[in-house]
């Protein structure tokens, strides 16, 4: 059985986040997020957030069909292989969404934000980047107002989407983004969520940095 992994995964993350908020850390992070979000346009801000290194190549924290730069203090960790000891249905619920499976997550917490830049990968096939992205969102409950557009980065071209996600657990609607490219080793989806829209906007420079430096491995 395959269901949208985003809802289940976000639910677990949000529970942990709420516990963090009770300690007072979340309030400070949200203030920082709002301040950062209003500083400048994400594309321009992305020029100054580098320094976290490059992931995707062999020997990096996450080995992927693509490489890209991550923002300073953001921490990458591979999620491949973490579902091996779980029942198939549970593993699908947690780690699979539509045509792709979770491969890596880049945590913004060390940089003072609450959210992740997640990387999903799939098997090689004939689907183009837009179709992969549509399949990714179709597997997620609570998505609306999708706005798709093409993009290019180095030797890659793909599709990007901005949309609203209604979180039943947090009882709010927030902005999220994702992009997809296809490679000889299969499709890749990069997804940026966040605790809420303020956190999402604050983390946009890191997303734009990844998008701008995206290259085939």
C-alpha cells in the first residue's frame, strides 16, 4: 500500500517541534525566521548563504544523482536504508511519496530554523520532470493552488511548483515548494517545507542556493 508520506512524516516532525516550542526554543527560531524572511528577495539572499559544502557526490553525506550546495550550518543526512527493518506498508507510508522515495534530508535546525530541505529519488523511466512533480503532489493530501513553472540550472532543466499545504495536525495552511529534474539514474525531487509560512520564507535562500547550484552527478 502506498500513501502520501508527507502527511505521516510531517505529523511526526510537528509533534517533535511542538515539544521544542514548549522549551522556548521554537519562539526564538520563529522570530529569527520572520526577520530573515523580510530581509531581501530569496534569489539575492541565496548568494550569501553558502558555506555548508556540497552534497550528492560519492563520499558526501548523501550520495545522489545530482549535486548541490547547502547553506551554512544546515546538516545533511542520508535516509536511504533506514526503512529496511520496517514492514513494507510502514516503510512506504514513511519514506515513499508518489514516484519517489526519501533519500536525504538537510536539517535547518542548526541554522536556527524549523524545517528540512528533503531530497527524493526514483527509478529511471520515461516520465518528464513535470509529470514526476505532479505525481509527487498527487500522493499528498491537503495540497491546493499549485503554480508550476520550468527552470534551468547548469546542465539540468526541470519543473518547479509553489503550493499551499493544509496541515490538519497544526490546523493551518502554509506555503511549500518543490522542484524536479530527471537524470539517467532516475528523477530527483527537492522539497522545502517548514513549520509554517514564516519559517518557509526564511529558509528560501537555502532552497534557492540548492536550485542555483544543482548539477548532475
